[in-house]
């Protein structure tokens, strides 16, 4: 029997003792939150739908007959809008015919890239902590997963540049990064990106970069796509998505931009994963990308306000918090609340819904089981602030009452 699914699920920590696939910690915490009536600051999806005019465009598309397979590479208008967005915002030029690929969310783009570019005997290097699908894609490819830590300090969670040099080997085919970074909220600096670029060039690796939070930055932090660094456009696949930018996560419209040869390799995989999808949503997102600037800015401002609210509340409740420069997550050190019976962030997160009526997720869920980074971050938990203000205030009130 082919047991690869078991290998993939196990590598994501999802095989239970009875051999069945168990839900991810995110689904588990959401279920627990629902059961206990907890304010759910665990799973990171918005509780408000994106702009109505964009949703109306999708309705019009359905009524107007956009209901059959769109082209495998994606709707031409959407590819043009993506290329235009990259050009205007970052000065990156991509040919929409050959260098842009639409996918079923950033997730499918990421998985296609990893499956296309790495296999048994190869290494894929990610940051640690990492987004869960990164590890699953590497396991599906049969490649070895190596990591470089983000280390908490006075300047937030920063890339360990020395560890990066040591972690890259001639077998490293792909360096898979994520900025702005989930869960830490780090926006990688130009210096950190330059170190990654140098490492990739040294071993001739491709960089795959997950930039789904590209628009959600705060405190004047600037998001730099690594493809804008000297020499990097030719070895980088840049991935993003409409889900986080427009609070339309269920539409699953994502994309990749990169040199033709890499996009072609991804297309080979992607056309037998979904082939294509989201026909009525693609033209709506095309318009959103070209005309939705003020909606994005409104979301960013509103998130900034909610970030301050939650940072302040968590601090008052006794957590040591890390101020995020991007995304919609705050990592907090739960050490002051730990004890013999609640020894780490995982136990803390599992207890909190029942005990205080608030849900969060442990940062260890974003690490390899038993890794040095998992050990270093074992007391940390992640809260999301992409919830309405009333939910955030309820959560803060409950955490304060618990002191
Ligand atoms: C939400 C998220 C994704 C998934 O994006 P989709 O477009 O929904 O597939 C990918 N990467 C990170 C870091 C995310 O937080």
C-alpha cells in the first residue's frame, strides 16, 4: 500500500494514535472556541466580508455567464491586472502571457512551486516558525525540510543570518520564505532579504516567496519583494493572493509571478491539481486589484487600530508581546501564566477557551516537532486581531478578569 499520505500527514503532525488524520490545531482550537463560546482569536480569518462592490462584481459575473472553466493560466484580465499591480507597486515587470499564473489561492501556487522544483534528495529551506502548508508541500514533494529560525529580540523576531549560511547546502533547491510573516508579524528587512538572496545565489537555489500579507504593514514598515533585489528576479517565484488583501479568503484566488521557465514548471503541476477554478471571482479580483486601493488602505488602517487595541490589552493582561510590523497576528509570551500543570504554550492554548473564554494558537504549531526553535518558542502563543472590535474588547476583558 502506498503510505505517502501517512508520511505527509505525520510530517504536519496530523496522524493520531488510531492512524486517522486529525484536524489541524487551528481547526481544533476553532471547534473548542465554538463549543465553549470563547472569543476566537485563534484561526486567522476575517469575521467581516470584503468590500460589497467587489462581491457584487462576482454576482454579475455569475449572472453574465462566467461559469465555465477559465483558462488554465487564469483569466487574461486578471493576469494583466496582476502584472500591472507588480509594475506600479514594485517596479517589477512580468509578461502576463508567460510570467503570471493564477491558482486556487496562494496555497495551490505554493504547493505547485514546491512540487515542480523539489523532490527526493533535495532540500527545501524555510523560515521557522513557518506556515503549515509550507511543510506539507515539502513532505508531498518527498524533499527534506530544513529551517532557519526567526529569533525574538528587541527588534522583534529577526532572521538568524549566521544560521542561514549554515543551513544552506548544495542540495538546497528552494528557499521558501514568507514576508510579512505569519505567525511572527515580521516584515523582513532589506538586509535580511539580501542575506537570503546571497545564500540562494551561492547554491543556485530558487526562492519561492509567500507575500499574501504584502499590503498589511504597520508603523511605516515597508514590504520589499525579494524579486526586486539585484539578480533575484530571475530566480524568484513571487506568490500572493486576494484572500487577505480583500478579506475574501473563501474565494481562493491566488497567483504566482516569475520567470517563464519557473511558471511553466508550476503550470505543469497546477493543471493536474485543479486545472483552473473560481471563474466568476477572477474578473472581480482583476477590478479589485486595479481599483481597490482605497479599500486596501481602509482595511490596513482598521487593522492598525485593532492591532494597537489588542497589543495594549494583552500587555495589561500580563503577556510579554511582540509588536508586529505586518500581518494580522500578535505573538505573546505566555510564560507568566505557566505552571506545572500548564507547562507550555500548547497546554495554555488548550486550556484558555474553557478557563477564560478566549482562543489562541500555540506558536509551536508553526514549528517542527522537537526542533530547537519549537523548544525556544514553546511558551509563545499567537492571537489574531482580524476580528471585529467588540470581539477583541470581549477577549481583552476576559483576559483581564482572569488576572
Ligand atoms: C492565509 C495564508 C496563506 C493561504 O492563502 P490562500 O490564498 O488562502 O491559499 C498562505 N500563506 C500564508 C502565510 C497565509 O497566512
